[in-house]
C-alpha cells in the first residue's frame, strides 16, 4: 500500500503540528519555529544556488516542499499570535 501526499496536504499537516506545539508550550514552539524555518530556508537557498550553478536535476516538488517547510512555521506562529494576542514568556 503506497501512500502519496500532495504538497497541500503536507503543508496542512505541518501547520497542524506547529499549532499543536504552539498550544502546548509557546516558548518551545517559538524556538522550534525559528530554528526550523531558518534551517529550511538555508537548505533551500543552498539548493537553489547549486541548481543555478550546476544543473543537478532536482525535481521541482523538492523546492516547493522546502518553501512550504519555511512558510508553515511562520503561518502557524501568525495564527497563534493573532488569536492569543502575544506570547506569555515575553511578558
């Protein structure tokens, strides 16, 4: 049995997992979101530079997946911060 997820479904799963983390502990979630978004952005930028310099034939869905992985923690943080009017550990 092969399970194939579309990129939209992967995005929703990531947003759900980040939101779950935000609801459990906002300090941990802010650190995880910051670290993961930065890490995925760095990997995406390096991959794009390598793709431009040397055609490596990486599939297009990889770049879209990496972009989704950068956007998902930002979206979930925005949703949480708009609902809760800020984080508790900053007060």
